[in-house]
C-alpha cells in the first residue's frame, strides 16, 4: 500500500504537517514543576458537582504550582449540545470562584490566547492533520462499515462470548486495497477513520494514576474510531491531540475514563506524544437508607451546581466543603488556620479519596451556617439581598423597603452584640423562609398551640397588658404576671421540683405568645421581635390567633 497516496486521497485539503502545530503550540515556558490542568466539559447545559470537584482539584494544582488552568469545550457530540450551555459552565464555576487563565469564552470565541481554539469543533483541521500523518505511517485507515455492519459484528461476538469491538478478524476494513478504498471514496461512501492498533490480547499495561495509584489494565487491541464519518474526532483522539498541543501536564477527570486509558496510551504512543500524568477522580456518592449509592442526575437535584446557586449557598461554604472532601487533611488544617486564605492550604492529588466520595448535604449545611455566622452583618446582608434580587425579585421591596427594620432583623437573627453569634442561617432560601414572619405580606401562620384550653384567655390577658414602650424586663414581668394568673409558675426551681403542682411554667406562656406573634415555636428574642414588627402588627397577630382558636 502506498500510504502517502492514501493519505492524499483521504485528506487532499490538509496541507499542514504535525510539525506546523508543534511549532505553533510550543512547550510552555513555566516555572519548574508548574502544572497545566484543564476541565473539558461537554456543553450539555448540565454542570454538576463532579465537574466542580475535578475543577477545584485542577485549579488548585495549577495555581499552587504557578501553572495554568484552562477551559476546553468538548463539543464533538452535537446531539448533546444545548444553547447557553457554555455560559452556564462559566457562570456556575465563576460563582464558586473557579477562574480560568485560558480557554473558551462565552461568545464562542477562542483565540483569546495562543493555545486555542478551545472549542473542539473549531479544531477540525488540526485533528485531520494528525490523522493524515497516521495514515502516512500506516497507523490509521478508513472504515466503511455501517452501523448495521457493526451491530451484526457485535451480535455474533456476543453470541460467541467474545470481546465486543473492531479488532482482529472482525476488522473488515483493515486491509482494504488502495484501489478498493479509492473506488468507495470516489463513489461517495461515508467512512470513519480507525486506529490500526498494535495491541496484543493478553498483554497488560501498567501506569501510575496520581490519585488511584498503580493500575494494571489490558492493552488496547481495538481499532477504535478516531475520526467519525462527519470528520469530527472521537473523545479519545481529541483528548490525545488537545492535551498534547495545549501542553496539559496532568489530566484530571472522572474515573469513568479510567478503563479508556489503554486506548489513550496507544494513541499517545502512535502520535509520538509524551503522555500527561493521569489523575482519575472517584465517584461522588450519597447515603440513602443506610446504603451508599452514586449521585444520580435523575434522582438527586443536589448533583447540579445550579441547585446551590438557586438555594443560595454561600460559594465559600461550598468551597470549604469541597476542599474537605477533596483532601483528607484539609479539615484539620482549616481548624488550625482559620484566618488564612483557603488557597494557602497545600492541596495534593495523592490525598484524594480513591473510591466513593461521600457527599453529605447536612455537613455542607453545618459549614454554611458556621461560615455565615462568621461573616459581618454587611456581608451577609449583601449576599442575601443580591440573591433576593435575582431569585425573589417580587419580595425584594418587602424585605428591604425599610433599611432600618431590615438592619434590626439581621442584627437580631445573627445574634450581633450577643455573647455568641447565632447560627440560624444556612442558605438564602432558608433565610428567606426564616425571615418571612417579620413581614405582614408574607406572614401566613399555621398556628399549632397543641392541646391547651387556656390559650385564648392567656393571649387576651397578655394583649390587654401589653405596652409597646415597655423595656424587655418590664415586658417579661408582664408575661410572668399573666402566667401566674393562669396557674403557670414563674418560679423555675419550684417547677422543676414539682411540675405536677402547676399547669406549666412561664416559658410555656411565652411560647404561646411567640406562636401567636410569629407562627413559630423557636425564634430569637420575642420582645425584640415585637419591637421590630410594631405595636399594630403585634396586636393584630394576637387577635388573629385568638380568632383562629375561637373559630
Ligand atoms: N468531555 C469529557 C466529559 O465531559 C471530559 C473528560 C476529560 O476531562 O478528559 O466527561
């Protein structure tokens, strides 16, 4: 076979050689040990925690070593493409503080720096140049098998319990003659391009994964497709060409790609590229009914990054939590170095989990409430109001109309000026619900006073004695008076000694008032709440509660 002639027949328009691109994208001039990492999401419109997990690892590794972290859009599969997906990737990652040094930009432009284009569909000429070169070397060939042909092959193979795929005697197009190929190409028959694998059954390859450790896998024996019939590369081929030319030093990606490494190793070899290091990240799992299972797109909304933006988790909290599950020694470091920037932590790949990383939302909630309790009131206020403007615009005026009132609410609910800050806030959605009782427009209580026939009389009595100008202690004295009047003691010691001697104690009475005024059993200081919502509203709410009982 005259391979040069075949290459010319298949790729007449390709005039560049691999050397051209090697020179165009030279080795990067970076400090010693600097790492070049990337993420390569497909523009499916769904960016998930797994992406953020890998992205955080890549970003940390690159930036901790003075290297480069870039974004490549892997859009070779047009069927899965969704409009606006790239914006979604960039804005979601930006929300979590993941910044790229290079890579795809929102408008689809790509030449923002010298290692682009960063959209794979814009790299067709590059891929074809390398395929043409492989054809010249007898390492790739055209395959005219149709989907039907391939299905037939697979059916026989599966009946005979053989490895499925295009290899050995099944690789029908491997040894077509030049004349036959020419005839079929000229007749316009569609064809894909395949690697001529030199792998042998029974051989294994050994490599070190930066996360998973030593790995042994069977050598690749498949003549895998490298260019599909529409001229677009497969993931495998694009990965080899792009990560080489973009000079990636460590490929961090999900462990679903681990079984494909033998294909990639062979591709790097035939292309004459130095292989990057691999770091395959373990699957994220959750516990359900006592069992660990994979997070699933269908069942678990928390897998999507949009979930955290929409619920209004503080990005810093998500980052702290991610670091906690990324590196086993982070939590201890963070406790000791609370005042330092998180990026001071010495992130490393070999401290990452190798199987089933547990993602625990309640742990994230703990981290979130602690983080919010450490922020200044202004910071929380700004974070919350920005979220409200975006996700609850119709309520923004209600919550923020009276700045003075909102200030007091935030001060109270965050425990500003108290011995210890409160940790009532978790995320903006929960804050939004939590704060709703402060605003008459949003106050729609479902009173639950339990089984107590004194409730309306207690409320009536308290209301009649209530004076807005009472200070907290005068207010509490009146609560006590009401309590005593109805047989609820304000002597807690006496109550503890002999609870049966009383109907209850003053805290039970306070709870009744609290439920009437706020609709809740647990709130911050009730006197302050009544000061904030005002005399009229307080009285009206108590009246409503009484009416609801007497109905
Ligand atoms: N496009 C691939 C994916 O979304 C990226 C894998 C990689 O990072 O190499 O799974």
